[in-house]
């Protein structure tokens, strides 16, 4: 199950797993006219996310990823135009 990847530090964290986890935030983000896309996950600790929407929600996205994938120490948000 890809959505469980990284749960106890076992297995690789995939972009698909992070994207699936962000599904819980998508309705709120889209409600503000925004969108979020997982661009890449590298070495189980670095994630790049493309985001369009209110800046405070970007902090929530980072917190949600960090909470679900604690080994993810670098979460970069690229703002989309």
C-alpha cells in the first residue's frame, strides 16, 4: 500500500504517497481557488511541492507532510503563478 509508505520509517516515501496524503487538504485549498501538486520526493527526506493559493495554507501543507512523514526534513514549496 503506497499510502502507508514511510509510516514507521520503513520503505521509501513516494511522491504518490505524499500526494495521496494531501488529498485531505485539497478541498480546503481548492475552496480558496488554489491547487497543490507534489513535484518530487528525494531520498525519503526532501519533498518539493508546487502550490498556488493563500500563503498561510502553504505552512499547513508543510505541517501535514511533516506530521505524516517525520523523516521528511526538507519540504520546499514552489509558488505557482
